[in-house]
């Protein structure tokens, strides 16, 4: 019994189960509060209905490294090491998946990773065209052609050097 | 154990929530924000919301503290200035962007330009001034603090992080008047306080919510730090590591600088350029002044009274110093630099600084035409 006390099981929308250390899961505020509400219960399974397994895996990977690095670099240098890991972590995520990930992280309320993913998406759209960004976020243009032309005219320099890929 | 259905429903939509999109957009550079004004009506109104501008500026300022973005100022000719933004790369700096002042802005010398939180203050020969946002390519004419602006004046610009406002102080040393300007109200108001002693340095250093100048008491030659606490709007005094600095020195160099969140004091001879770098480790405690290292530039720095120096903290124990065309990296415990690189700093550099942050301030301001009469060479 004692050995499983510090573990919790996270269940994805597909029903896939992930066994995670409490130290890792407690970074997900929503999981933490559910567990606190149900203290004393022997049931250690938390269903994350809307979060797909691939995102659950990413989030666990991030916080597993976060917890390990924090322990290892208590004396200092944690932020630098975390930055290195974050760079490598983001490289393996597809730009479309970033959107799914940010929704999942927002839902689970995990502030550190939320900041990382928001920054990554901002970096991705930084030099993109208006059309690309509308498509990326699924936003409908509600300006008339004249209105849009006028707004562009006000700050023409902002439209130089933009790429669409 | 399951999460409640209520939460489940509110999050099950397939698109990203507006709050999350706002969080992403807050992390964009100014140029992208300006471009994305035409994505949709709701994005445009979000960008013009003062709370968005406030949060965006705060994030940019926090980021600038970590990124070591260097801004250089150079006076190509006496009448026009160029600013260059550099980013750190392999212990040196690479130029990212060049901002030239709008042609109608005339510059009247080294001491009358200042930069804080992304806005640059520039003054005209007769004393009136503009606030200029180089990234937005927008300038705003500030009303004159008094009908006749004294040549014996000191001006300080700062960004008030609590009020989300750019503010300035105007000190008239002849008439002994002090005025404070707030950009959001666009007006000057008088305050009943004057600095203790004479202000010696032109540009203030803004740390710990206060502006700092080097001051001197005329009769006693007592050198000290003049402090203007911007929240209580009162002047204070702080001690330098020593007070009788100039006696017996030829061509002295004496200035304040910013080093991370701390106040730094630079003291030495200007020709040859040998400068001691001091830091006040605990703000407001004069006993905490500590001498970190000495920068010896020999005769490599010309015109020392005008050559800039900027310091920034990197990692735990590293200090980057930018002087002339050189980037020196020091370990705080060691006198000799760990590394020394040259970078393509522009000729006639007069100022270096590490606290430049892009800001959306002035986005909603109309472009005010500057009085033609101040632009003598416009034809």
C-alpha cells in the first residue's frame, strides 16, 4: 500500500491510463484540487475526459523533467537547465499540436507549462501573415475590404518581411 | 474519481478560448501586434485596450531584464541620432534593427536624450520635447513644463509599473521649480520639493522605483547620490562609497549606472580610461557598496566624457560590460575579464543601455505634427 501512496493514475479521453508520481501530478492544479477534495479515498484515478493521450504524455514528460531538474540543481542553475530542456521538448511538437497542447494545459491549469506553450505559439506566429494567423486560430475576418485596407495603410511598415510557411 | 461535468462542458469546445489567445498575443513583438490589428474586430479592440497594453509592456520589460538587449545611441551629426538594437550572441552583440529619429526631430546634444521602458525622450534646442516610440515609429509632442524652459534644467523619464504610465520630472535650477508629467493625463503639475544640492550628472539611473543622479554640495564639495522617490515624490540622499572624489584627480570620470536591479557607481580617470566598477548590493545601505573590478581601456576609448558604458548581470556571477567597441565579460570575483570581444558598435556612440523593451505605448495617440519653426533645415 505504502509504495502506491505517492502515485496517481491519470486517464486520458481515450481511456488510456498513466501512472504518475504525486510530485509530478501536483503541478496540475486541477488534479491537485480533485485529490484534495477526495482525500482519504482509495480511488487514485483521475479522469481527464477531454485531454487526448498524446497531450497527457507530453504534459507528464514536461513536469517529470521539471521536478527532476529542480531536485538536481537546488543549488542554482535550475532555470538554465530547464530552458535547455524546454527547447528540446518543443522541437518534437508539431505546430498544430501546440494548439491542442495549450488547450489541455489551460484546462489542467499548469502555469509553468502554459507560459512555455503560449510563448512557443507566439514565436511561431511572430513573422506570419494576417491570413495565416486567421487560419491557424480559425478566426473569421469581420472587416470589410475597405476597412481592412485602411487599417493596413495606417501602419504599412508592419507588413514588410512577413512569411507564410 | 472524475472531474465535474460542469467544467467538462465549458472546456470541451474545439477552439482555443479567448483568454488563452490573449495570453499568446501578449507575448508578441510590437510589430506583429500592429500587423494583427486587421485579423478581426475583436483583436483590434483588444490591442487598443489599455489593460492589454499595460500587460504587454510589463511582460516586455521583464523579458528585457533576461535577454540582455542592448540599445546604442549614436550622434551621426549633431542634429540627428540613430539607435541600434542588438541581441546577445556568443559573448558579443549582433545588430537587429536600426531606428533613425524622424527627420523633423532636432537634437541638441548628448544629455538631452533618454530612454526608459521603450520610449525615448528627445528635446529641441529651445527646450521643448517629444516622446518617441521607435518601434511604433510614432512620436508625441509633450507640452512645455513652463512658458520659458530654462537651459539650466534636468529632466528624468521613467515608467511607472504600478500605474502603467510614463512619467517625467522637470527641474529648473534657476527658478527652483519642480514639475511632474504624466503621459496618460498629458499635463505637468508642480510639486513643492527641490533636490538637495546641485545635480552633476545629466541622465538619471532608474532602479528601485527611484531616479538617481550624482549630486554635489557646492560649498563643502560633498559628493552624493540625489534620489527622487517616484512613488512618494520626495527627494532623498544616499552616500557614495566615498565623498571627496574629485580632489587631486585629473580628467576624472564619475557616473552612475544600472547593474541588474542594483545601482552602480563608476569612478576613475578618463584619460587613460581606468574605471572602478562599484555596486550597492543592498539598496539604500551605504555600507553595502562593493568594488567589483576595474576596467582598463587604456587609450582605446576616445572622448571619455561622452563614451557610454552599460553593465548587465548574466548568470549568477557574470557581469557584461559594453564600452566603446568592446564587450567584456567579468566574473564578479575576478579582476581580469573572462572574455573580450569587439562588436560593430557605430561610430560616435554616446550611450549604451540594457533596459530597452518594446512597448505599445502611444499606439492610440494621434501623430502630432511638430511645429515647423523648430525644424530649421527642413527645406
